[in-house]
C-alpha cells in the first residue's frame, strides 16, 4: 500500500528565474520558497502587486519549472502540468457560444479519463454538472449563455467548471476581484460551503485581506520581487465562519496585522519580520 503524503503541497528551497539571462544576472522572480500544505488545507497568499503570487501558482501546477529546489504535490514530483487541479481566475473566461451547462462540462470533454467516456456517460456528467450549478445558486440558468448572466453568476459557473472533474486541489487567482462587495461576500460563502463539504485543497491568491482571513486556514504574506514568504499566519478563528465574524475585533485585528506587514513591505522594500 502506498503511504499517503503528510503534506499535499511541499516546496523545498524553490527559486525561479524566468530565463538564462536573468539567471546570469542573479535575478529571480521568487526565491527560497519553503511551504508545506497539509491534506485538505485552505491557504491564501497575499502581497503587493508583482510580488510573485501568480508565479507561485504556475510553479504549483507545473506550468513553470523551478530553477532550483523541488516541488511535490500529492506525494509526486511536479514535472509537468497537473491533472489533479482545477483553476479559476479573475475573468471567468466562459466560452460565449456554449451554454452555462456546456461550459461547466468542458473539462470532462478534454481531461482524461473523462474524455474517453464522455459520449457514453454524457447524461451522468450532465446530471453532476446540474447538481453542482444548483449548489451554487444557478438552478434554472443551465441553458443560459454567458452574456445572459451577471458577473457573479459567471464566476459561480467558472468555479463549477473548475470543480466538475473533482480535482484534489483548487487554485484561485483573484477570483472575486472584479465583483462588487456584496457579490464577493456571497461567493465567499459559496466557496466556504463547497470546501467544507468536499475538503479539497485550496490555494487562493488575493489582494483582499478580509477575504483571506475569512476563508483560509493559513495566510502567507509575500514580499516584493523577488517574491519570498515573510509571514505565515495561522487563522485560528472557529469554523464554520459566518459573515458576522468579519465585524468582530478578533477578525479585524488579524486583518490589521496582515496589512501592517504588507504596508512595511511597500514602504521599505525589505522583508517584514514574522
């Protein structure tokens, strides 16, 4: 029997230079990244623009290979694009000629082992997609096209598309950044509920400190380029978390603490002391 890895994501001394010329100049996009994420853990990464948050995501999914160091996900070395992850971005990127349902089904049409059986199992896959859409409040919108949906509805569909093939890990890059505050908080709760039910790993990149504290088990602060983690903050607020907690002193104290570290980075360009 294969032993289950204690850490689902494991970065050991990871450095990345985007090309040989930058490497020769000793210019790295991220440097000395050490990170261990437990099975089922929800982490958030915050930091100033250009600090390497999105680069970290590319390294995690195998879209970029480290210049130095090693990365393991689910006990396996990351040598290429991962098939066990789902991704959602700030722009939902739904295909305009496909209905909401067909957009959600898209990964099952292109990702193995689902692709091979898509035609014979299409009814089963459609039922799964419809149930997932209903769970995020999109019942009745399955046959609508993206242009018929609000921004918040499109982002819900995008998250469903990222989860339809039941990935072990969900990577979210500023997924709610373009939405109004009320819609954003509504989607926080939807994501919270999906994660609570399924306990997939989540890596959330966000500029919204309230979002990171509300959703995550652990928040990491990255410094300016070259990106490196300068703070690991365990969020010890009880779960399940309702929006009311965002008005408590305990919550706002953590947000202010994180803001203080990011503010120090912006002013001095130096690493904050954890």
